[in-house]
């Protein structure tokens, strides 16, 4: 049954969505699923771009066969060798052993590591500036190292204006109805997932994303064909602007993120009082219990918000474990340019504020307020002035 989609008259999406997988990379919850996009160009020569994850393999192969019928692909381009896109290369190569595999030198190194049985396939190594003609289309390759692995290439087709962008411009979320982003209310339905995907998967590599955005700025892009999520054909500059902000570690909004940890509810009550006082100033604050929220959601929110409040119990003389994990993940992903405000709770020796400050001041472009809000076991009437002053400082920053 025809389950592939047209991108243009002769460029087709032959990917598939998985809504059964609970965690992408066995880490990130994907309650709305994820799509694995693969594309086929039916020109004088037939060219495939990437494959799909093993979890959707049968649907992917069904789409490929439904589109090609008796025809045989000439090229299988490998833009990204991560298994969520390359898992079916050996299966496709087995079906079409005469096709030529096209990819970067490093992609072929990884191909050998994953699929040594493909060592004898015909191969064409390409690099930035090289191109591949299929007849009417000519695909120019653009190096995109570390977006999100080192071997990654983008491919740009001048004829259609399609940019095949590998993981860049992707998002969590299945393709359920339309293929194109403009067939959804993307901001409402996908933006949080797109940001969460970006920050957690590619966030560490903002510098490399900036470099490839500079290269893309010289192209007349009419379609962005990512490896996950909807294809872009309208308002492309809106989404590129998001990538500009995210990759330069510039906050997307002036909102405040407040994250707290709480063993028994006392720190939670204090955090809610702080949030109430901040909100009373008219500032927008989003509040999360670190223990009830997946780290990837908090990382996405850290990319969105300019000011971040963290209130942590002192635990074993240190930082409450899930708060410590959040801070370490922020550091590992290279979060920059945020203003931090800290609160601590401790029944006999509050320490978490000082320890959090030591870690957060090490983040580039970040400031940490000296005014650490300290709670001893629970919030008390005499803490009111300190809470108000703390909230006022956050709201005015
Ligand atoms: Fe979607 Fe880096 O793989």
C-alpha cells in the first residue's frame, strides 16, 4: 500500500514513525513518538538518502518497494551513520547489490565498523564541495561535522531548493497526518519537542551548528528535509531563527525557569512561595519538581529561559542527587549565558547553595547571584522578607 509521500514531484519521503518506543536513544521519553525520515529521488538515476531505524524497518522497506517497484536505486547516500538512520543499509544493499554507496570518508569508516559485510559494495567518497548528479538534480554536499556526529554531511539540490539536513532541524514527535510542518500548528504541537531534541541531542555542538548555518545562509532553501519530524516548505526562516538562538546559547524567551528538589515537601512549599512572589511581579515563571520531570525536559527549558532558579535540599552534605544531575547535564551540554539564582535547604548544615554556585559559575557566560536563599528545614514567617527580596532580585534581573 502506498504509504510514502511526495515532497516535490520527484522527491519522496519514504520514512516511518514509531509511537511504540518509549525512549529515544534509550534515554529521552517520546510520548508522541518519533519519525525516521528517509528520502528517495526518482530522476534519470534513483538516489536514496539514508534509511531508518530497525524499529520501523518493515514499514520503511514496504515504502521503498512500493515507490520503486521493479526499479533499482543507483545510489544510497549516507548523510549520517547513527543506527537510527543506517540500520537498514545492509538490508537495502542486499536487495540492490549493484547500487553505489555515497558518503564521507568517515561515514565509510563507521560503515565498516557497523557493517563489515558491506566492505565490497561500490563506494563513492564525497566531501564538502563535491556533488552528485542524478540527471535533473545535482546534490552538493556540505560538511556538517558534529551535527550530530563527525561524519555528517548535508546535501543541497539547487534544482528543487531542497536541503537534506541530517539531524539538524529535526524534532521528536511522529508524523501522524501531514508531512509538512505547515500542516500542523508547529509552535503549539512541536516546538517544545524540537527544542528538547535540539538541546539534548545537538546542544553541546552549538559552535558547529553556527558554522553550518553560515554555510546554509548562502543557499536558496525551499525545503528542509530533516531526518526526524516534519519537512519544512513555509516559514523556513522562522525555524532557522530558532536554531540561530539555540546554537548561540541565547535564551529564546525572557521567562524564568524554577526547578526545585524536595524530599518531604518543605523545599517544594518554599519554591512555590518563591514562584508566587516572582509571578506577582508580572514575570512569567515555569516551575518543575526535578524528581518528577525528565532531565531532557528541564534541559529544553534551560535553553528556552534566560533566568534559572534552582532550589535544592542539602543531601549527604552535597547537592540533592537529581539537582546535581541536572547541573552536570547543563555543564556537559555546554549551556551558556544564563543568570542563576539559588536556594538551599538544610536542617543542620545547608551546603547545597555554595556547592551549586561552584559548579554553575564555571559555565561560560553565566552569572550566579551571591544572594542564596537559605531555608532551615521549612519556610517560616521570619523568612518572608528574604523570600520577597530573592523573588524581586530574580524578577528584576
Ligand atoms: Fe537521528 Fe544522530 O541520529
